[in-house]
C-alpha cells in the first residue's frame, strides 16, 4: 500500500497595500491536491518551513500581510503533510507583492499677507495632504523643501512663514513629502503665497502762524502724523518727494521751509511718501501753511523846540525808534 500523491502548489498574491496590510491575501490550500483532488484541510497538517517577518501563515491556510509592511516582494515556504501518512509531505512557496500606499501632496495657497510684518504661520502644507487616502500624520512622512524661496520658510511642522520686510508679490515654494515606511514613495506640491504692501497714510498738515518776514527753516514736519502699517512713519522706510510751491519747500526729512520775506497769506504744497520696500506703495496729501505779517511798531517821537519864524528840524528821523519784526525799521521795507 502506498501513500496518495500530495502536491503543494506555489501561490502568488498582490499587490497588497503595505500600510494597511491584509488578513487574507491568499489561501495556500486552495490549489493544493491530495490524491489528485483539492486538499481537505482536515486531512493535512500545515506548517511554515521558511517564515517571513512580514507574512503570517494562519492555521486555515490563509496568508496575512502585517500592517506597515514596506513595499517589496515577500516569500514564505510552507509544507503540507498527509495526516494518514505523516511522512507524505510536499512544500511550496507563497510569493506576495506589497506596494506602497498612495501618497498625495496637494497644492496650497495663502494670503494676502502683510509683507512688512510677515507671518509665522500662513498655511500648513500637510493639512490637505493624504497618505493612503487619509490625512497625513506628520510622524509618518518626511517633509523637505525641493525649490526654496528666499522670502518663504517651510518649517519642520509643515507651517509656512513669510519673512518680515518681504516686498509685495506672489511667491512660490515647492515641497515634497515621502513616506517613512517607503522612502521612495513621494509626492511634491507647490505653495503659493500672495504678499501685499502695508497700508501707507500721508495725513494732511496745517501749519501756522509763520512770520513771513523772517520765514522759517523748520515750520513743522509733515511726517509726524503719517503712518506706515498703522504706526508712525520711520523716515528711513520712506522716500519723500515734493515740488516747491512759491515760498514753501519740503525737505526730504519732512521739515517745512518758509522763505524769508514771504507776504502774509495761506500757502499750500503737495508732498508724496512712498514705501522703500514697495516703491509703488505711495500716498499724497497737501500741507497748508498760514503766513502772517511781521510785527510793526511806529513809536511816538518828541521833537526839540523849533523857532517858528525860521523853521527847522524838530525830529531828525521818525524811523529811528520804529521797529519791524522787533528790529529797527529798514526804510526800504516800509
């Protein structure tokens, strides 16, 4: 009497998602035969001959792929032996192909961001990225910058910062996420950030009263009430321009000059401030200066007695004790 022929036939399975694994990728007994007919599991003893750390051969013949198995091709050798004749055995190999989970880095947009102050967290690039169809867990991926930008910073936690004093414009940065389980399983995406100029506000000034006779080299400063990004203007952050209007001039430091000998009246001059960081970010207003006449004082004069018959000079000069703007009158000025 001889044992019935037994045949363990090689199996293949896959592709299997290695991130999730699977509890039943194939049943090794499904194609095995005993005495020319499909094996009845109760008639054989199933054992693992050459194991694999990522595969499990279950007692019912099913093969499981453990979760978090890296992509690759894995084999496990098993044996079936006839219970009637325990030495009547055959071996076969199970080959399982495991693939990486799908990874998807999705493009991000952010802004507008105030470029003067910048921002430490304009967007998190990982917030819309997925691994295996679910939101990325930062600890499962490696985040790197592929194409950097001098005005943007990609932080290790996925947040993007805009550096202070960034000119207005549209900036991009390309990043990559790679699965730690499968370092070559990567995807890239672009972050686009819109940066705007800070609000600039030149506020109209009213200056007076300025003595027109003496004029003034500093009748006021137009920058004292102007703002950039909501705070008083720092003169080093702006360029001031103006066109002299008659006797009025505005210096680049903001001081207002009234020329000496300016007749009393109301004078105006326009000026513009532009942000140095963003030269087209400007504002223009008008300065109004009231010029008054100098103080004039004619002082009574007491003459000396004069013989009325012959006549004579009673007062040598009535102007000698008169003043204009606090100083002796210049006859040419009156």
